[in-house]
C-alpha cells in the first residue's frame, strides 16, 4: 500500500525543470475562476483536436465500433465534444490536485451517498467501480471528500510525476495500491475499506477474458473483478463524475449496490461489468476516454480493429 513518498532531492535536478514548469503553469492556471477555466479548457480541447491526429483517429474508430447506429455527422459532433472534454480533463486534474475543499464544494452535487452508508451498515468492504472518464481525477477527489478510500493505479514511469499524482490523489483519500496488487486489494476489502477500481481498460491478454461491450462482441476484459468479488465478497457500487453543460459544475453519481452480479464464471462477471460500463458511458458519452485503444487485444486469429 502506498502512502505519500518523501520528496526526493533529485526532483529538483535540471532534467525535471520542464516538468516543474508545466506543473507551475497548471497551478497558476487553476487560480482563475471556474467559468474562465471552463471556457479555456473546452477551447484548449478544440485546439488539441487539430494536432492529436493519432488519438483523434483512435477515438473516431472507437465511436464507430461502439455506436454503428449513429450517423457519421452525429459521431463527428460527439468526437469534437470529446476533445473539448480532453481539454477540460487537464484543467480538472489541476482542480483536483490544487483546489482546497471549500473551493470545490460550490461546484458539485452528490447523489447516492446512501448506498455507501447502507454497505457500511452491513460491515462490508466496498468495491467502487469507476470508469476512465476524463473527469476521473476530479471525481476521485470529490468522492474522497465524503468517503475517503484507497485508489488503485498504475505508478507513473517518471518519479516526479508519480510523486505528484500520489500527493494529489491523497488529498482526500487514504492511500494508493498498485493495480497489480490483488492481494492488497482483497485484504483492504476484507478490512472494510473502499477500493476505487476501474475494470474498463484493455489490460492485455493476460488475466483477461472476452466479453461484449456495446456493438463489439469480444472485448478483452479483466478477470480482476471476478477475483475480488468472489474472494472478498464486498458491496459492488459503481460511480461516475459527470460534468454539467455550460460550465455549471459537476454531479457525482453513486449508483446502487450491484447485489445480483452472477458469479458463475469469469466471463459472466466480465459481461455484467461491461453492461455497467455501458450504462455509465451513456450518461455522458462525450466525457469518456475514447482516446484509449480499448479494443487493441483480440482473440487469437481475429483481425485488428484498428487500421
């Protein structure tokens, strides 16, 4: 389990100066009032769309695969909105890491806290099912303001950024766990903790099964959820942070306890989880992380879905 690591003097070496410049710019930027940040973030995303050709191609392909019933024009509008969310995601990371609680609270509302209270009344650990929305950092910060938990993450390859993201994420949470530390997650759940867990990315063929997601019939999906639920028997509660239109702030949605999850097999759980992911995405499809190659891993012999 990761607590905040000590600040390393090597972080001040010249090789990190550009990183510090970026951190400083982000810190100064989020001193601005939120309405200005909203206008700036969405504009920044539209500009990024002109230059991030590779990611734009991936996002467009993901939308084609998931929503074939949409017209091309509808998907292009959704694509532009998604890049506006990419710009806002950077701003929201700065808000999550640098804003004090008192500055965040006027811009948020939270629905569904009773589901957390009910699970705690049953003396259960809570597997908090998160998804890779572009509001991810801010959503984790908001949730932790009300119910501090343990985040599951992939340590950053750059020590300075790993220190910073750990510091930022622990402003309202207890600690962090490496996503490969299944034993640590099970132990925490059995101790009654809240584990923030995101099962919606393509983590490769190892420890994955293939289950449907939207219109794609075989999608590599982690078996980690099956292992955690089968062994630790936690409450399974999805949540998602949703940015409201026209810069009106954020809504954190904590959904009901998934008491009917089938535990017959790894595929059954993966299919069930993917349905939860679909339902959450449809609440804010423009804010999901479509830039990730979600369908990279294919069954043996199947052609790539990315050209």
